[in-house]
C-alpha cells in the first residue's frame, strides 16, 4: 500500500517513490500496458532524482516498520517534549504514517526515544531496531554499475 517514503536523516534527505509506467492503449483496441515491475515482482521504486532503489533493503525496512514493537512507553514525557529527531520517516499510501527517532539521553543508552503517528505516547525502541531503521540513506539506493575501467556510466 505504501507508494512513497520520505526520509530525513540529519542533513541527508531522500524521497523514494513507486515508479509507475504510463498507461498506453495499444492500437486496435488492445489493453493498457503493465506498470514497471521490480525484479521482485512488484512495482519498481526509484528516488525522486530517478536513481534506482535497493529494493531488497527497502523491503526489509518496510517489514521492520510494519512489525515495529516498542520496548516501553515513556509516560513522563509528551511528544512535544522530544525535539530534533536524528531520523524521521514519512510513509505515504492510502494513509500517511510517520516515525521520528531521537538520540538517547546519553551515549550509553541502549534504547532510543521515538514517537509515531500511530501512538499518542512517546516510546523506546531497542538499539537493534533503531539502528536497523536508521541505516544511512545511501544503503537504500542501488549501487551504480561500473564499466570495465571502474567508471560509473
């Protein structure tokens, strides 16, 4: 159902969108063409700049997000008490979903404060979950192919 993913990671921003092929009608009353298809069988994804997406990594991210479970709720703080997220995701489909992850209170913290559009209370994510979500944005882009001389096309 998700057709767009916006990521803000510090100063890095990335927008990923499902790439739909324009519908064409074949001469003689034929049907419309199919959408562009990814190697995994679904609609292909690309960045807003037209770069191909590492669809396996994106699929992993969407799976983690769809199964997200917090380790605990933060009852003594409100969403408005948290400022300057280190990573923000906005997923757009039939509905819009958002997740913001904040730095821990100190470097030794093994949990990250976060809040989402699906919950009124801020909560804690385990270090493993948070780091799995907060991978560098470049990991979501497909590696550029190189020619025999090591140059990118």
